C-alpha cells in the first residue's frame, strides 16, 4: 500500500507532520510536496532581505528557488521532527543562500550578521501578524483566534499575501511586517514616497477583498 495514500491534508498540523515523516522515508515526491508548502513563506522573508542593489541582479523568487534546491539537496542532513524545526532549518538555508548571493553579485566578502537578526525578526513579525491584520481587516468578520497554530499564523498568512500582485504583496510586507517607514519602503522599491503611500492603500484594499479569516 502506498504510504502517501493515507496522508491527511497538508494544511493540518498532523498532515504536515506525516508529510515530513514521509519525506524522510520515501524521498523526492513527498519532499517536493513538503517544500512547496513553504514557498510563499520563504518569499515573504526573502522580500525583506534583498536590497535595491541586489534586486537589480535577482528577484526574491530567485533567492527562494536557490533555497528550495539547497533544501532538497541537503534534506538528509535535517535532524528535526516538527514543522517548527523544519521552518527554522529552511530559514537558515535562506540565510546561507542570501550570503552566497551577496558575495556572488555584490562582491561583498564580509559576513553580515544583520541578515540573521533581520530574518528572525521578520519571521517573528510574520508569526504575530495575523492578529495585526485582523484589526486592519476588522470589517471582514471574526478575527483569527489567538492560539492559532503556527502554520495558521505564519505560513497561511504568507499564502494569503501570495494572492496579491507582487508589488502589492511587497509593499505590505515591507511596511506592515518589516515596519519600514514609507520613505524607507520607497527607497527599497525604487519609487517615490507618495507613490508608495498610494500603492500601500490600494494593496490594503485589495487584501481586504481576498483575505479569508484563519479559524
């Protein structure tokens, strides 16, 4: 009997745990499915890390693709058992890929510890942001429950942000999750502050249309 047939939905905690176990046992196919669950999550983190100089050479999606390939290649080195441990492992791979991209494209040889600090800060902000967005989107119905599972707080929020056009997603991530000022967001996106303000307002309105409260 195929061990994949009895897996629960990947959206549930138990489904993810089963998929993680199947990836360790059965290899490529379940591992590919597992990694795809976190593409949007990694894209949100990558968006906060690529500065204007590096963005001219690569998009956040390029950095995420490199991280996904590295995770697939090195998965046998992963020793954790839980989704929380897997997310931490993926974040470290993203950090390593970011350092490599900086050294390759910007010829910067000095390791920048600010990358590790920033990614962990953004990760924590993402984990808490469902409740923040519940206040912004209060007219859409009940707010998410405070004890929501980590998947529901972080990964599912990233999946919902992925429904937006990339520039709408990016302005929300930089402004709401990373906490940058409009001037800082404008510099990061290479746009005027007034343009960024209007873009952010339109992005929030669009997000209200597509947002689905996380139970």
